């Protein structure tokens, strides 16, 4: 039977049964149509606000499958999308009616402890990489929630508890294997296809499909000191003030994240605060455990904390401490800014808008990222934003579509109110579905954006990889 798929330029493309059969014959992994078992599970992603249906899903089992998928896309002029961990808030992993090239079966990780490098396939989650590297007391610079995909995170920048010491995730990539828009397999590094290597370190999914990443590893743990301290919401201004002072002077091994939300019914929080506003500081000290206690002591003396679970724990456990707050299948809407510092008015606005949260799951987060990333030269990687010290993330999260308008409205209000506190820059990976050209421009310096556009012309002149935060000339 002929199937119809979405074409690159909005036109429907008929694929006769024998052509589809020929594709399936050269493709090793499952090729799923809408009627096949597993189709729905694979097309559904973390953010339930995105409910798109591709026409076909090609589940890659290796680089050869990615090559075949790109050839198929090129040959028939198809719209396609690339799925890594499926965590992109804008739902870039899923296109309507086209071919979803699904990388999520590719989850191998190989660690070379002597060279302190890890090779990770592009379908890995952060947890997959932490699990293997921590066997050797090593870690890659990754993000805060273990189910997030390494691929989208790395090609769009990437920050986490190790960023203060080592920069963006993409600043710590040594090489990648890439399938380009001509279905050629390329190795990219400082010495091979260096311009494409540069573009892939922050330029998003615009330049090719990465099949594996080689990460520089750093010694961490396996035991670190970390966890969270929580206070009642009424103490938010005082705690944010202390967070500003504390984070400005804390050594780079110590990263803190302020979270303002309603207390979830988590066992570490006393029952009397459940459902009430709280502020929590998540802390991770990735240096010598003996030094951590003294550094964290002043925070423990601040006001009257309602909970304190900062303790010695495995680094891999720290890396999944926030997981339960971000389940797949809720409705999510984010807005974000980079901040050069935390001013008095930022504290006031954050506390005020936290007080207006509309859902038990929404939060305002302030991630400290200041440190190594500020020291790299401008243009080192397009993730750039080397003036950023904090990420302000206004994270709406709720369950029913009837509540969409209220929660989206809350996030937008807070975003507009805090706009004046921003560097003007933003994080590509936190952009929502409707954030277009002006926000993509805000994610890069003008020089880097021009360079990215020129590289797009060089490596993907037909804009095959357009189901991205698209950079065009
Ligand atoms: C709960 C949660 C926590 C997060 N925490 C952090 C964090 O701590 N730090 C941080 O920096 N970011 C964080 N993010 C943002 C995250 O970096 C982005 O959502 C990122 O896009 C996720 O990557 P993914 O592979 O899961 O995405 P997907 O949705 O699978 O893919 C997103 C896009 O990435 C590109 N892409 C995917 N795979 C490939 C590939 N193999 N080759 C080329 N391009 C590809 C494509 O353009 C694709 O459309 C978080 C997101 C969520 C939802």
C-alpha cells in the first residue's frame, strides 16, 4: 500500500509500497507506521503539550541506519526530525507527517579511564553516561535530570553541576561522529572538519545527525557532598539574598540552584509544608568531601530551615535528585533568561511571581553557572553567552489542558517582568515551540550567528535539518 508522508516544502509525498519495502530492507532497526505496536510510545515525548504524529518512525540501530534514513529523506524530499532523549520543551524531536529518525536505541557508552574520555552513542540519557563514567570516579559535564538526552543537550550547549568548573557541556566535547545532509559519515574535532565541529557545539540540530560524542571526563566522587536545604516560602527574599552572597563567593566546586515552588509530598519534606510555598537550595560540592561541610555551614544557620538533606552521597544519586519533579507526560511551558548577576530587583520579582504560581508542579529556578564558561574566549563555541552567571528558568508544569492558559500566562508574565534583569541572552535548549527568530538571535552573538548561517549554507544548503531551532541564511 502506498503511504503518504510530509514533504520538505509542505507538499505531500507518496511512497509506493515497494519503495517503502526497499527502505525497510536496507534499514536494520524497526521502521514503524502509525498502526504498528510501539509507534505511539516512540512518538510521545516528555512534554505532553506536544502531540504531533510523524508519518513513519525509523528506529536506528547504528550509524549505517542513520545513513540509510538520511538517504531516504533526501531521495524523496521528506520532512524529518531527529529524536534523542525526547526532552526538548519545543518538541523538536517530532515532526508532523514526516520521518522521525529515532536515535534512542543507541545507548552504548565506552570509558577509557586512562585517557579520561568517554565515547557515548547519541541516544544515551545523561544517566547512561553518569552510570558508566562513575565506575571509574569520572564524570562528563552534563545536566541536572538523568532522563534528558545527551544529544540535544550537547548540540545546544549543556550545563549542570560541573559547569562552574568546566564550562558548557559542548566546551568539553573532543570529537563527534556525524551523518551530514548528504548522508556522508564525518568525524569532526579540532583537527577534522573543524568548522562543522564548532557549529555542532551549540548550533543545535541544524548541521547533521551526531551518532556519537567523545567527552572529556573529570574526576568526581563517586562520593560527593550534596542535597538540598528547604525553607518556608515566606523566607524566600531572605534566602535569595543569602543565595546571592553565598553563590558569588563559593568556590567553583560548589554549585547551588535556588528553586521556588509548592512543596511536593516528598518524604524529605515535613508534612506540614506539603502543598505550601517553599524555597530550596540544591547544592552539589564536587571537590574534596572534607572541605564541603564548612562551606555549606553558613546556609544551615540561615533562618529556620524546614528540611536539610545535604549529606555525603553518590554523585550519580545527586544527578537524579530532581528527576521526580520532571516526569514524562505532564504539560510543560518554560521561559528563560541569562542573568549577569542577581540584583535586588531580581529577588523581589522572583519572590513575587513565585507567590503567584498556579500549579503544584511549577517552579522558578535560578541555576548558578558562573565560572569556567566566562573565561573561554568569545566565539570558542556558539553556545557562547560568556557573560552569563545564572540561568533564570520559569518552569510551568501542570496536568490538565484546561489549565494551559493560566499556567502559560503565569510564565509569560514572570518572563516579561524579569526581562530587564536579563543579559539579553537566552539558552537555545530552553526555547519553547513559539519562540522563533528573535529568540534564536538572542541565543547567539551576532558574529556567531552569521558564522552559523554561513556554515548552514555550506553543510545543509537545502535545509534538510529544519525541524530545529532553525538557523538559516
Ligand atoms: C526535565 C529536563 C531537564 C533539563 N535539564 C537540563 C540541564 O540540566 N541542563 C541543560 O543544559 N539542559 C537541560 N534541559 C534542556 C535540554 O538540554 C534540551 O531539552 C535538549 O534538547 C534535550 O535533548 P534530547 O536529546 O532529550 O532532545 P530531543 O527532544 O530528543 O531532541 C531535541 C533536538 O535536539 C537535536 N538532536 C537530537 N538528537 C540529535 C542528534 N543525534 N544529532 C543532532 N541533533 C540532535 C535535534 O534538533 C532535536 O530536534 C532539560 C530538559 C528537560 C526536559
